């Protein structure tokens, strides 16, 4: 089976996959990359209201064959917020 490398970035930190993973093909690598994005968001609580998470899939030759990104955008609604802790 071919080996794929899933590199990732959260806007502040980049990880270059040195080990890779054996998968059945390009489509399986694409699925793994897309599946990683929500996990990245959950693991790294954003320190602001906008952050981009990205993954790049490399094949055995080192060529990037697939890229995907997820942008997290947050904004207070109805004026300024963030100071209230009341639960209603």
C-alpha cells in the first residue's frame, strides 16, 4: 500500500509528518485529511475570533496531492460581549 504524509498547520504552529501512514489510495488520504480538521479545531482553542486550520497530503515522492483548510470565525452579536457570565 502507498504511504501518505499529512502535514498540518493551525495558523501558529506547523507540523510536518515525518512518519506517514499506509492507506489504500488517494481518496483514503483525502478522507483522513478532512477528518483531521475538526479534531484540530477541538484540540486548539482559538485565542482570537479568527483562525485557519490547514492540512496538506503528500505522496511517497513528497508531492502535495491534496490540500484542505477550515476557517473558524467568531464574532459577538448585538454589541460588545465577553464580560457577562450570567446564565439567564
